[in-house]
C-alpha cells in the first residue's frame, strides 16, 4: 500500500513528531511504501491567492473557476502539482495534526484549500452527467485517516461531551472533504490529554497508533451515505426513511 | 456599538467584497463605529510558528505554553497584538468569509490560531479557581456573527441536507471558538448559490444582510449551555436531563 503522511505540526520534537516517526517505522515494517508532506518543514504556503494560478493582479479573481482552469491547463503552481502527484500515487492519506480551535491548523487547512481543486478532487462528472461527490469523485478508492492530539480529556469529546462528539466536530473533514472527494473516511485516531501525557501514556498512544496502522486496509470506514445511492432526494435532503425523525450531521451515517 | 469586521476573501471585487462595503455602510448609518481587518489586504501571516513569540529556533517549541508566556510578557509579534487590541475595542465581531471545505479559508483559520491565545481568549480562571470557558472567558460580553457564502443550494445545508446542517457544520467556530472564549454566537448569515447569483439575488442578499445588521444588538444568540451553569457533570458530559436520549453536537443548545 502507498501511504501519504501529511504532517502539520511546527515542532518535530513533539509528541506528534515522535508519533509520526513511530507511524512511519510501523508502515515500513508492514511492507507499505510511504511518502511524507511535512508542511512546516516544506514551508508550505497556506493561503490561496492569484500566485497559485498566475492570474494577473489587475484581473478579478474567481477562485473556484481559476483553480479549475489552471488545473486543466497544467498551470497550477509547482508546489500544488507536487502534492497532487503524491495524492495520485497514494492509496491512503494520513492527516496528522494537533487539533487547534477544533480543526486543522491553518497550514493544513490551506493544503486542502489549495490542493483539492475542482477537476482534481471534485467536480468530475459521471457517465450520466451528474457530478460525482460524496463517495464518488476524483479521489474515490482511497482511504483517509486523521491522527490528531488534543489537550482535553476524552470524556469531553464523547457523544454528549461539551466539546462535541469528535466525529461530528470533524465532520467538515471526514464528510465534507474526504467523503466529498470520494475517499473513505476512517474513524479518527485521537490522543487525548496530550499536554499532560506521562511516559506510560505516550507508550500506550504509540501502541494504539501501531494497531490502527496494522488495520489500515481492513478497518471499516465511517458508513456515510453515497450522494448518488438513493438516500438523498433531488434537493439533496436525506429521505425520511433514513434516520427517521432525526436531524443534524449525525444523520448522514 | 463597536464592530470589528474580519474579512477573509482574496478578491475585493467579489460578491463578498460588495457585501462588506454594503455592511460597513449600513453600520455607519446605524451610528455604529467599525474597524476592518481585511486579512488578504493586510497580507496576514496565517501560520503559527516560533516567529510569533521570538522563540529561539533551537529551542523546542511548545505552542500553547509559548503563546501564553508571550502574551503575558507582551512579547507576541506586533501583528497579533494589533488584532487583540481591535478585539478588545469591539463589542461585536463579524467574521466574513467564503465557506471553503466547510470551514474558514486558511488565512482566517490562522487568525484564530495566532490571535486567540491562552490568557487572552481563554484560560482565564474565575474566582473559584475554575477555568472560564463556554459562555465565560476572555471575550465574554461580546457577540460574534458569521457572514458566509457557499456555492451550494440552501436545501443541502438544512437540518437533513447532505452538506450537514450549517449550524452544526460551523460548530467548531460557533461553539468551539466563539462560545468557548465567552462570545455569544449569533445565528450565521449565509448566501447560498453564490456562484450563480443574479442581480436580483444579490440585491436580496444585501437587504437580508442589512436586516441582520440592524438587529445585531437584539438578535438572540444560539442558546448554548454554559460550562459552569450546571448542565455538565464533572467529566464535562451533558447531564441526562438535558436533551435526554440524544447525542451529537446538536445536544449543546
């Protein structure tokens, strides 16, 4: 299996850094190939702007349209094309980041914003002319795993925990980004209480991560509905027979 | 009222740009003061790194601890301190951005990551020694409004829409950022179908925004529970008498 590990932490000498080292070693021992995008080390440009497409500064910038055009014309900036090439190579993406303000650090958000452009990550039409999204699309067939760390205790991220159930807090990534582009979203892997982790806690986290990597190919992904699988009506609303009487992001699985 | 308008769109000559112009004009006509953080125009640095705190490059960087120390010592970089000063001045924050991958563009995510540091936005202790969060905290008493635009139709963002109910998709901002730091989260304002908006549609959006700004002081915020108000137990789990039998991010209001 080919694994692309995207790392978004400013400090290699961190818990996250040592977990990545451990993770890559494990992948190798399992016989998988891996490549790494260490966004801080690469000095990854986080912000979408006209330089991504070579748009002239006096032209009005339509971001989505320019992304699509520049992708089709092979005119996206070289750093973006390199990431797209790595994604194309990979069977599985690992997104590894500390949870900041309940989402990815800006440098990783900018990786999604800049790399997953229309035509590559989404916006591809199927044989019937419908756009392929949510379970189908540019990255269909791949899997994606979040590896994250949070300072808070696990109970606060449970189904009724104050911070919000982790799978729902991460819905914009799991469903809105991975599943949207066709990738199967694996249950996220989280290290809790990361600020106060003892050596034993660290060892437990490393072992838990190794176990998740051993089952990377077999772990059932989150069972989101396919957009074109019959669960949604023409207005893209979940039909009443699915999760009857319920609402909220939890109904989509 | 003092309003800080934070704008995160790369193109002033966009729907978003003209809505901001309209919004600022409305605020002025209503007798409110405003200041603007136009993040692209400011060339806002999106990425947290050691330069924010003057940490020596060979020192291991503990982001949270360094943010707290540098804030206390007045050593955060000048661009961060200027934003904190604007927030302190403001009664209301308007966060205005196109929804990219179901969240804020990286440049705005980085504004949260860099500006809302421990000691300023959160991590302040109350008289009983408990940390003030979720309804209390560094920014208590302020209000925050999201103004966003999305390409998709409104139905897809409804309570059972495929993209996820907008208020739940934005939970990391509304609850995890605004409410976490003490700010009352107003119901978000969204322009749907923004890519295909007709002139009439644009006029309707502008009028709807004006109406939201006219009622900025009186609109009831989203009724999230206070952390220290009795709704949560010692593990920060919602007590069974609230939203009985339900789970997911929707239970917190």
